[in-house]
């Protein structure tokens, strides 16, 4: 399959132009027309269009042995399969599927095509344009409000366009979560109403490798072919009129099965109906060369609230064993018996999330990549359970504490709860500074979005901003440590040892750490770091400080204009709006090549 995708198959074109056999005829050996390339063989040769292209084993099984009826209809939908739609003569009036949604007065025109990779976009556009006239005619004749053309396009070499993932007419499909929701409704109804219910979990042996599909093992189209091969089974099971019947909001429903890929669950009101559904499933599976994995299948029978041992015997003589009362079966990743084991699953999920979180936090990824990994590798475990597993506020708070503790253990997290910190006078001070009119909030937080620091450094910076670093002042007045009698700075012994004092007001650090920080900047003589609450006053001081110097420079150097450009930053990362103006001034001066006075 990879050789086909990379076009290194030994075609006539490959022999002539790649291996450079100049006398070699590169015409297709089937149609003797176009050049024999991989694209031509897989999707453009007219000689094999009506034979090889439609004669794969999978297509024969679906469209010849189990061809659906030309018209299918229920209370809401009406579906036409490969049928001429309108009486009026329109050239393109026979799409693969036409489906009418009676409630929404909406018609879906569905057409399927397998084309060459370079034609994906063109084929999609062609399908849309092809049925424009038919759409107009349907609106007029059927008195329909809207029509929607849904092209299902695949590449013959396995390239899948983004348009395929729009899910066509199933705009609100949630995949296996939808299956789990339906299953939970059915099983909860059976438990609460104390109704008899019989179910069978069916799984196949080597599912994707069993269906004859005419493509190589591991090919990108394999799962799609598999789903298409199993799709007629759903129609056959619905035709049996067997299943489990229940009423919800005065509406009666009957469900015979749920199917997601190779995971099938059958439902019935008694054992005889369940055996009938299993017989239909087994016969169809045999026809498409698939076999039950009896060790992965099981039967559950609940009669009058108690489990019964009802097994099912396959045609091969092997037996599908019944479930005992304390047994569980993992269906779509969640273990269940009569119902989903909510408590056990919550515990398992918390354990898995914590394990994955520890694995991620042990890496040396930068902050942005760490968060991306957490959102990609850990959070989906939790998100998948939402809507299926019942999470109370207590459960969520417990999980939040575990995550916070894990982050703190790996030195990525320095405070307990940002929301509660924001309500406190000390820990909410940084957020208060960000809300002030003179502060450029977006630029002040931009370093967090860039995520170029290590997680530990980023966490330490946030701890400084929220003033949760254990200084002497913090230990004495916040932690109320009885052993901390003195809160004076350990360096100068003059002022209280707070974050503001350490980062920008300690005289003992002025000629060492502050000077080193000052000298590292690109404009050392005019660059100033101040505390967050001193930004405005520091800017005003800088402007007034150099007024006399500005007058003197004008006089001595005969300058027309002198710009005083204070560049002031907060030691905790607060950026004033005036900084942008100052930098713009410098940029303008540089463009005009004016002297930097």
C-alpha cells in the first residue's frame, strides 16, 4: 500500500521514465490509451472500470447479496437508493442516495466517489455542481425548504479529505458516546422498571483482517470498508422486529442492537428473540467471512431481577458463555453488568489520569508543550466520560485537588486554587493590577501564551505574581508561624521581606542583583524595573527627571526636538500601555534616522 502511495510500483510509465528504458511503451496494457501510471490504474482506466473497480469481494457481498430496497421509509425519513428522483428530464438525476427528512423538510443528496489523489478537490466541487439542477427541481416538486448535497469522496490511495469528516447529514453524531448514552438509557429503564432483558455482546476475531476488501492489510481504507461491509447487518436486524421495547415520554421505542465498528450489542425481551437476532448476526458474519471471537462474546439474561445462565451455541459447536451476576464486560471502554459501574469507572479514570499526568510532568517539555500534552494525552480520558459517567461537584473537586497536588509535586504549580486566591487581598493583587486602566493586559499575559519557559520556571513566576512565595512576611502574617518573630528582610534588615521588596526595593541587592538585571537589557541607561504599584509614578518621575537635561541638549547641540522615552516594566511582568507608545516612538525615530536624544 505504501509502495502504491509513493508510486514505486513497476508500471509501464515507471519503466520508461524512472528506470529510463527509452524504447519501452508506457501505454496502459489494459486500455492501450493513456500512460500506465499508478493514478491511471487505480482510478482512471476505462477498460477495468466496470470489472475490477466494482468487482472487489467486499462490493459483491454488500451490493449484490444484500442490496437494499429501492425505497425505505419510517415516520421521519424516506430514503431512495440508486434511483431516478424526478420525472422531469434532468441529466444528473440519479445520485447514490437521496434522503428526505420530513420533520426538517430537508433533502440530502448523497453521492460517493473514489478518485485519484490529485482530483480530490475537483471531484468534490464537481459533485456539488453536478446536482445543482436536481436540487432546484426537488425543491419545486417536493415543496422542500432546503437541499444539501453531501459528496463522500475518497482517494484510491487512501488519502481522506477533511470534507469527509463533516459527517454529512449526521451533524450531531457523537460516535461511540452516542452508543453508550443509548445503552445507558435502555439498561437503566430495565433496572428501574424491573423488566426482563436479554443482551449479547458480540466481538469478532481479527475484525479488520477478516473482511475480503480487495486492499492491502493496514490500508487507510480498511476501517471504512469494514463499516460498509457490516452496514447491511443493521438493516437485517431491524427487519426482524425483535428487540427490547420501552416507553419514554409517552413514545414507544424498540431497540434490537447497537453497533460501533466491530462492537455489537444485541437486545431482546426474551431468550428466544435474542437467539433469533444472534442467528441473523452469525449467518451474515459467515457470509462476509467473519467469525465470532467466542472468548470475547458473552450473554446476559436478567429475568425478574435475577441473572439466568443462558448460553448460545454457534454453528461451529462452540458456546458463548453467560455472564454471572458479579461479572463485568468492557463495552466501548466502560465496564458494565446490568448498568455501567459508575463508581469503579470514576476511580479507574482518576488513576489513569494521574498516571498519565505523572508521565507527562516527568518530561523536560516547555510549558506550552506540557499543557498541550496534558490536553491531548490525559484530559480526553475525562472528557470521554462526560455525559456517560455521573460526576458530582464533590468528584470534580477531588479530581482537581489530585491534579493540583500532582502539579505541585513536580514543581509546576504553586498555589491551591486560582479562583479563591483572586478573592483574597494579597493573592488577588496581581489580578487587580491587570485590571487597571494604564496596564496592557494582553501584553502582560502574552508570555503565558508563548510557553517558551520550562514549566517549573513558569510556575515559579506565577507564584511570584500571586505572592505565594514563602518570604518572612508571608510566613509571619499569612502562615501565622509562631516561630517567625521577625519579618525584616534577610539582606538589608530594614524593611519587611515581601515580594515587592525583594524584587525591586532592597538596597543590599541594588548594586548586585538589580544592577546585573539592569545591565542585561538592550537599553541599559534608560531601562527601569519597578514594582507593579509604582509603574505610573516611576514613569512620571522619569519624565520630570530629564526635563533640565532636555533643555540643555537643545541649547548645546542645537536640536529641534528632544524626546524623553521612559521604558518602564514591572518586576512581576506588568506591562503599562505607555511602553507600546515608547517603543513606537523609538521605531519612528529609527525610520527617520534621527539622532537618539
